[in-house]
C-alpha cells in the first residue's frame, strides 16, 4: 500500500465535533498548502463523501473549485436534479452538469462481469473529467471522495473506481483526496461539523458505479429503469421508518421467472424480473447485519414494485456480510 494511503496506527477515530473540527482545520491548512492559488476540479456525485470533500474545498479554496456532476445514467431517481438544486442553487458552487448517459450505457451494453463493468465506468468517468478539465482553463488538481474502505477493499475484493492513478494523458493533475483515510462514520461527523444539511450528511452511501452494480449482469436500459423505479419506492417506504437502516436499496438480477397477468379475465403466463430488496446495518461497511423490516412495510413495497413494467416478483435479501457483500456485485 502506498505510504500516504495508510491510516496511521495512532490516528484517533473521529467521533465528536471537537475531533472533526481539528480534522477540518488540519485539512483546510493542508489543502491550501497543496493547492495554493491553483484550480481544482471535483467529481461531485452528491453522496456524502464527495459532498464533504466539496464543503472542505469550498472552505479551503472557495471559488478556485469547480464541481462537475456527471450523470452516468446509473444514478438514483431525481438525483441529478437534486445535486443541481443543492450545490448550484443553494450553496452557490461552481457546478458543471454533464449528461453522459448514452456514453456510459453504450459502453456497458453486453458487459456482464462486475469488475469489468466497474472498470468501464471508472475509465469513462476519468475520460469525462479529462474532457471537462480541458474545457476549463488552468485546472491543476482533481478532487475525489475516496474513503478508507475504498482503499482497503481495492486490494483484492472489488476494484473501486475511485481509487487508482490517473491515465498518462492526465499526469498534469494531482489528486486531492482529503477524506481518504476516514471511515464512513467519520466522514458524516466531519460533514455535520462543516454545517452540511442533515439530509446530505445522513444520506445513505451510494457506490460510485451506482445502479450499475445493482443491475446485475449485463445492463439493459429497460431493466435499469425498472431498478431505478423500485429503488425510489424502497427508499421512500423504508425511509418512513422511525429508525432507518444504514443502507437500503434494490438489486435486479439478470433472470426472469414465470408470472401471470390477467387480460380480459383470462390468465396469461409471462416472464418477468425479480426485484430484490436489501437493507443492512453496519458501522464501517466491513461487516453488516440485516435489520428487521415490518412485514406490512415489505408488503407495501411489494404491492408498489410489482406494478413496475417487467417486474413480477419481489424478494427480501436476509444475507449478512460476510458471507454476502452488501452490493450484489
Ligand atoms: P460491499 O458490496 O463491498 O460494499 O460489501 C461495501 C460498501 O461499499 C459500497 N460499494 C462501493 N462504493 N464503489 C464505491 O464507491 C464501488 O465500486 C462500490 N462497491 C460497493 C457499498 O455500497 C457499501 O456501502
């Protein structure tokens, strides 16, 4: 592991506002030293990691930061709109919105191997950034919301796209990764201390490759749309619980099973997808347990999800990590 990517053994876990403020002061100083009067381009997905990085960078270097939100077509329902609203309209950030949906989905067509999918998404992501950077004058740094589990797990388990060097033609850019040694729970404490709204700080984590690793196997646009709709339903219904799980979402395997629909009073057999509901609790995503979800809530979700075109079955994933990982891919 690279020297700067190893969390020092004596680094205290950030659990309080005081520890978070100390971390922020230290990072703001370090960022100012690293960046000087140069410009930074930040991948802003809208998740807690990149939002916290954006807030840290705004605090450190203000409008020397340009945020780029890439819509890769694998985002959750309503998410690109929300990123624009919060960052451009409310926080006044310098935000460039890039619609790259066709580019990503065309490149992913027919690709079923999970790591290959991650690599394609990661590569196009970098390409898009390179293109955006070239359109902007004098960018020297690339900000990233890499966190510590990304670094740990990129050594063997999954190729997280936000870890790893830049391609040769982007050697001019230096990486700025102020939260790369933090665990997820620490990033939230820091976000809160930075004054970010709760809706952002406590937002559930969402993988960089997004719905891409939940639309299991080769992604098709119709199955991806069904997944996006199901995901919105699950977020809405489980989100109403008094205590929400750490992460809750859907996966949609690349299988069909027999269903029946009634046309003019006559039952017709047809093949449809199965949506899998997944909810987990964890502190650091290294292990995870499955919370109880009231059966009535599961039924409400089922009744809504089976109305999505192409879906005829709803499953509840009770697997813990280990043996299962949190994501299906
Ligand atoms: P797993 O599936 O490895 O997930 O148990 C652990 C946590 O990491 C997230 N995850 C990812 N995040 N890029 C990311 O940025 C990825 O490729 C990726 N894969 C999984 C997952 O959502 C969970 O929170």
